[in-house]
C-alpha cells in the first residue's frame, strides 16, 4: 500500500507506483491509499508493505499523528513492513532536522513512529527547493553488501537525490536492530555523526522498516532531461547508466523486508491491434455500419474518438508502407526511454481492425478464431434456451489495456455494440482491480468483458451487480462439470468476480 494525498508529491507517487509494480507484480498489488483509509479501513489484515513516499513530512504529521501512527506502528511491530523514501524516511525516525537555520525551510521536531531511534538530518546536500530540480543530484551510494545477501547486490550506484537526509550516528544503533544498507560516498552538507548512512534497516518487534534519504525508486526513464539545465541532463544520463544496479539494490531491500520480487523486470509489452469479428459476418457489417456516424477522417485514415480512447479504424487489407513504418519499433534512445518509463495508455491510438471474415491465425497467433467460432456454433445448436448473442461478436487483442476499460470507458462505442458483445485478450497491461489497483495479467488468464443490456425495470428485483457473480459461478461450475474427474479440481471464486 502506497500513501497518497496530504504530504506526498505527484512525482514521488508516480515513481513509486512505476518501480514497485515492476518489482512486485504479480506477487503483490501496489495500491495508492489515502490517510483516511489508513485511519479507518482494516488494511492491516492484508497489507504486506506500507510505503510512505517523498514530499513533506509535516503533511504526514498533520494527517496521521495520534491514531494513524499508532496503527502503523502496531502493524509493523506485529510483523508488517514499512518503506519510507526521503520524506517517508524522515517521518520514520525519532527526530527530524531539516535545513536548520533556514527560516523558510527549517523543520525540527520529534516524530511518533521512531522506527529509527536517532535523527534524520538534512538536506544531506545543499540547494534544495520545493517543487524544483534545483537541488537534485545523482548521489553516489556505497552499498553494505554484507547486510543485503539476497540476489545480485552492487558495490555502489548513483541514485536520484533531492532534499533527503542522512541517518546520524547509525552505526551506534546496531544494538537496537539498526543496519546500514547504503552510505553516501560524497562529502555532506550536514553533520552525519558516525558514518554517513543513506539507507537504514530497522528491526521493529516482529516487523521491520527501511528508511532512505535518497530516491532509489526514481527511474531515469521517467525523468525529463529538459526539466533543468545541461547539468540536469547529465544527471539523468548518470542515473540511466546505473539503473540496473539501482533495481538490484531495491530488490534486495524488498527481499530483506520479506517480500517476493519478480526476477524478470523487462518492459511491459506494447499494445497490439484489436480485431473485431463475428460468427456471422453480417453481424460485423451491421456493427461497422452503426459506427460510421462516429468516425472522422484524417487524410486516408479513419478515427473513432471516444472519451477514454481514440481508435484508428482499419480493414485487414488496408496495411500500407506508412502503416508498416508506424508499427515498427523505433531503435532510438528516446523511444527506448519512453517504452521503459511510465506510459500514458490513454494517449496511445488503438488500432481497431474490422474483419469481414474470421481472422486468420497469422493475424492472431494466440487466439484461434476458427476454433472459437466452431465450438460456439456447436454449443448454440445444443442449447434449448436462447443465449445465442453472447460471444457471437467479439473484439480480441493480444495485448490490451483492459477489456473492461475498452468497453465501459468508451460510451460512444459501447452504445453501438449489441447485447452479448465480448472483449477478450491474452494479456492486459492495465487491468482494473479492486479500488484503484492496476495490474498486468499473468500468462494463461482467461480475460473477458461482455456487454449486457439489462432492462431498467428489473434493476430492483434483479440488480445488475449480481450478473458478474452468476457469471463467475457459471465459469467455475463449467470447469468442474467439463468431464469426469474435473469435479475434483480446486476451482474457487475470489470474490466478487475472479475465478
């Protein structure tokens, strides 16, 4: 769980979400939560890690002092884990000293969590300005490899830094369960006491906390070289050169906190084309005809612009040299950075290919349309009750954002789709989970969303929410009754609608 809202900065939250989702998926969902949720919701029962990102720790004090901090401290003492980046690091210490003597920036005071029994003193380097890159730097960190014995751990690496502190006299607290995980390798602007601890591990009851002064969660791919002068561009290049070491260090830290990390942190796959087809080609033609009033033309291209997504509407035979050139990956460094970094999927134009005939396996190698429609027709012939429209027209994509988003968040498109129209995919890169959770689907998932035109007069007696429950139960029952022995399969529902 990642603290969002009062005290945090948008950039820190974005970087945390990007990095932690890459390192922890699919083992853990990374969910932003508000202070109110930390105060009132039963999050301690299911949370593996609470993350407090960068920002300003006084905002955290105002929101969480008293009941909130008592819940957090109890959660950690009972076996939970806390990870505080920069301001979250200051917040997890017994005492915070920031820019002492500067009338506009000075912050001095005791802190309630006190996972680190001493003082976090900063800024470790000069020049800090709120909401600015003026004091940013690529701080060199020397790693304490003996304290991190999981996986590949670097000797040193450069980490983004902007205003964080040093954990004063950290080696002297070894008898209280404090371990130094990394130290600043450069001269500091404040008195660090003994050592120059940049990242510390603190044993707290049955749980633990890791606090950082720098921002090892910041990936160079998500930093804009144009956000500062020439020196800032060099800073980003330096961070990019050490990105693998940064990732390895963070993995080791997460493992030390008891989490399971993914070993493969390759980039999220690019979106593929969406293929629309039907069991009866006349149905596809009817849908295509109804979409015409929504389509705008730009040169030789046709577009359907909806509230969430813009679709480029194509025919299978419409590929030309311009289309092929746009589809090929760009090998430039700039493109590579964009693919590695945070992706705004809403801004990407989706390719919608409308097929007059069943799509060939060459176009969709991971979904056999011929086998699907053949089995669907056989099933419809065997059924006495009329449900022929379900699955008779579909959109399939090898890699999509979310089948639910494609249908629900694009009302112009949705209004033109018939009852039973289904969106399915092999992989989702922005699947919609509970709350604000977004996830990349694991291999082998059966992903689909279906349009159901539910009569308004039945909303009271048969609320629409129950349809997803019935559908999930039907899938589970279908598997258990598929053949002899299948009834023993441990297929269950994960409430409300996952099997």
